[in-house]
C-alpha cells in the first residue's frame, strides 16, 4: 500500500512526463519547414515589361490603296481607309474655304525647255494631282482633304530616274559623278487628324518640286 508521500511523488512524475511530451511536440512542429505561400496569398503580381513604343505603320507598309501606282513617292490619290468627312462640312466651309477656291492648272513641260538647242540634264515628269494622303514635313503620313465637294490640287515634278546618272555624264571630268536628285518644297494643305476625334487642321507637306543634276566628287 502506497503512502501519501509516494502518491504525491508519483503525481509529480506524471506531470513532468506530460510537460516534457508537450514541449517535444512543439519543438518538432517548429523545426518543420514553413510551406511556401501561394502567390494569391500575398497578392503577387508578375513584373511587367515596359510598353513598347507605337510603330508608325505607314513607314513599314504601303500607305496607299493596293492598286495605287508607286510612281508618286510622297502622295496617294487612292486609299482604302479614307474617312467620311460629312461631319466636317460646316467647318470646311467656314474655316478652310481658301484651300478650295481655285484649282491649279497643269503646266506644259515643253514650256520649260526653251530653245531647241537647250536640254535639261535630268528628265522629270510634271503633273497635277489630287492627293488623299501625303507625307508631312516630319516624314509621317496624314490624310488630306480631297473628295467630290472639296478638292485640293497640287502640281508636282518628279525625277524619272532619281539617283541615276545625269544625261551626258560621260562628258563630265572623271573626278565628278553627276547624279539626278529629287528636290522638295513645302506646301500647307487642309488635312485630317483623328487623335480621338475627327478634325480638320493645317499641315505642311513635302511637295516634289524639281529634279536637279548634282555633282559628287570622288
């Protein structure tokens, strides 16, 4: 038969044993690796690359209609995506009438030749065109106002053989290389912008004006 002293000691041992077991379980749990958190737990967002700059598509593809002649290097007389200008009629009439007052008359190329004993060193073609899209002074393309009601005519002169040898090139000294070069002038035309809303503005466009024979040395 156990005495009260032994009973008390036995209870103390049981309490110590239970305490040691609980501590061991806690240490085991603390030594286990923490499971990785799912990205959704921390609102993870993958890093985003900076946006690419917008490309000027008209520099990488033909800005004119598919059946447009490529002879006009700076203008399109036919385009597939020309906008409807019916909503701009009043503004064109009130603010841009001067652009549509008179049509240019084509000049006869023979009037430039002069006497029968004169001849230009570079051949060119002069014509009157009604462009619907053109190259601006900053080398970007933009729509130009030209429809049945509002017409803008421009006279252009383009080299027949730009960057080709001038006529009579063999008569020049060997140290010179005569090349036909296209020259341009700037002309302001009523054009169309679509930055959020269709509108009419004035812009300067590159107009092929003449073809000159330039001498390169070397």
